[in-house]
C-alpha cells in the first residue's frame, strides 16, 4: 500500500476526574496520511498535542472520534476501534515505536533487549542477537556493555539501546518520539542515517523532533499540529 497510515478527523480530550470531571480538549479534526518511504514530522510548540497524536497512532491513547487506518497484513484496520488483542498484533508486526525512554528489564542484557522484537516475530535468537550487535556497534555502544542490563546505563546509553530496539525490525510503519533527545552529535548523525535507510526501504515514518538540525535533515513534510488545536493546548 503506497499510503500505509491514514489519520482522519481524530479528536482527543482528557477528563479531569479529580477536578469534577472537567473535560480538557486536546486536538480535533486531526487528518493526515503518511506515504511509504516518507518521514512526516509533527511540528508545533510544546503542548500543542504532538505526543498525544503519536500515542493515539500507537494505540496508547483512546480516540474520542475519528479513524486511524493502518495496513496490517492484507487488511485495513481502524486502530481507533480495534480490540486490545488486535492492537498488540499490529504493534508486533506493523507499527514500531521508538520512545524517549527505555523501559529497562531487570537482569536482561542490552543485547537481548534489542534482539527481543525479532525473537517475538519468530526469528532465531542467535541471528537476532547478531543483528542487535550490529546496531549497538553502529550506535557506538561499547561491546563491554552489551551483556549488562541497561538499567545501569547513562541516559544516552539507554537511548541508544532504545533506538537499536526500535530500528531492528522491518515494521512498515515506524513512530519516532524524539529519538535523538539524549544523544551527542555523532550518534545523532547515526540516527539520521538509520532513518534514511528506513525511508529507502519504503517504511512510513512519523516523528517528533525538537532538535531543529535533525528535523531538517529527516523531514519530507511538516504537519503543523497547531491547525488541530482544540481549546487549551495540552501535551
């Protein structure tokens, strides 16, 4: 499918249960699509709703109204109304995600944290670990750290593990939530290269980048989130 992700007329608000059920509008009328081989970037000031949109596309946030259509296998699925089981299947096979923070797993090595998405999709553990090592090496994480749990790593080291884990699969859609926020210039350039390779492979990428240099280097198109503002701005 040349356009594997379509967001149509999506609306989101939060209900403040500790404040007498006040409804706080976030975004409304969110409509855009992302083509295969394109990196679209959500733009706008902090608090405009960029992260909320990304989390709705991944299924972390419920949608009040609208549709989020993704090509999953040979089916078109509306994530806004999909069952939890279907959402998990889509995350495994169709939509990848690189967040700002790594959820560390006690006693699991960095190499296995990175390899796990491939293993979950049926790839042999040895080959998955080989691919994990290639990515960690490319992201300049010292090999002496590969066998250690990332919980002990610095923020920048954890983020490199996070990036390797997110980029290791061949998901046709990849969401990027400030993947370069904790990186130095050298590793930002590595991530720019990884994004370029995903685009070349036909992956549809949707991201948030507060780093202007990275945003300029990777974005094919900026989606101005302020167009979808609904009442008071909220993250």
